[in-house]
C-alpha cells in the first residue's frame, strides 16, 4: 500500500519524502509540509459531499476545518492503483485532541462559529446532495413508544434469567431513572416547537460526531474535523452532544451550564424555543439506550469489558448530571 500512497501524493501535485503509517491513515512528509493521506473506504460521492460541506463552511466564514487537498483533476481525492485517496493538512503533529473538560468553552465557541455558518450554507448543500443524507441525530416524538417497549422487554428478559450478571444489576438500577428522563424528554417532544425544529433540521447540516478525536486544537485555534457522519439534522443535536460529553465522566468537575450557553450564544444566539428543545435533547438518554440495545438485542452470553465500562459510566453520577441540566433550565 505504501507505493500507492506515494502515487496518491503525486496525484495531488506534491513530492513525497517519507511516509509514516498511523492506525487508519498515513502521514506524509512532502515539499508542501506534512499531510495526511487516507484511502477511501466508502463512496467517492460521500467524499464529494464532505468536500462541498467544508468548502461552503469556509465561504460562509468558518475555515477551521480539515479541508481536502485537490488533485490535478480538481477533485478532493487522487486515484492510485489500489483505489482513491483523500488528503488534508496534518493535524496530528503539533495539535492535540480537545479536552471536553478543560477546553469546553473553546470547543463550544468553535461549534457556535460553525453553526452560524451552517445557517448560511445548508440550503445550497441540501439542493445538491439531500438525497439519503438525513441522520437520526434528533429523535422523533414517535421514538418514545418504541424505546419504552424495548426497555420493558429488556427488564422482562432479565427477570427470566436464572442469575444476574453485573451488567444486568446495573441495568436494573438505572432503568427506572432513565425511563424518567425519557418521560421528561417526551414532554418536550410533544410540543409543536419540537416538531417544527425536527422538520427544519431536515434541511440543515449537522456534524453528527463531535467528540475528542474530531475536535483538534493546533497553535491556539480549535479545528472541527472528521465529517464522516455529517448529514441533515438540527444543529442543536451537535450542541447537545458536546454538552453531554462534557458531563459524561463520573466525578468530573463541570463548567456551569450557564457559562457554556453564554459562550455559545455570544456568537450564535438561541431562541427561547431552541432553549426548550435543547433541554429535551440533553434529557434524552441516548447513551443508556444504545448500550442496552447493543447488549440485549444481540443476547450476548458474555459481556465485553467496554460494555461494562460504559454501563458503569452511565450508572455513576446520573443524579448529579440530571441536577446539572435541570438546575439551569428551572432557573
């Protein structure tokens, strides 16, 4: 594959002086500096979509992202003997993954800048690429009945077992608590404002995967990268995801939610309706639901360590996290 990497670099009009293999990409030392080169594993149309998103964001004022280098043919990928490759400026050397604890205010400001640009560029992207690119980042009100039914089914499944695993014990301890949060989310989801924003989100861009490895700090500025999960859903889902990652670690010190939202709104103000919907998204127990579904739906006879770690995380400090959300919105 290394020979193909050299070939791809030449396709971008650069000379490669050396290659270092990383987990899913290569770092290449070129006459234009360090770049990353990654083989396309999905569709080239997906690359064209992500390229269009990044370019439109830049045109609308948000340039802190991993824009693709263009090949001699003007495409965001270069073709080699074994496939096509994308390339971006290298962020892994000289940069660091954002800490959603210590760096949260800087991260939120970058997200606000990106979403301010999203308002301007989504229409053009939607008109060109909307087909099949909607993502389920914002749960529909109709999800409530299905989720409640699943959780009830898992409880019955556990009750029939001759013995309880450590995972089962934690599930039973958490189930009623997160069912209560689900009920609180459903109150918001039944309002007309929620349905309006769900429909609005069908034409707005959502990153879909804002986490530590896609938000990079390099030489001061915060860069938002990794648009592989990008699609159409309400951008509030990205803001909610960032706040949830800030408070997911048991025992972590939290920045007050008021400070986080003030930093966001200074750049990209929220309406009163958006504040209400944000509360609902923060209450929706998506992580707990996904962990349970991935475990019980597959009827595993053994429990991977990662599942136990995740269940332990959602079980710990759950009351504190709820208080963190509700103390702000009740005030």
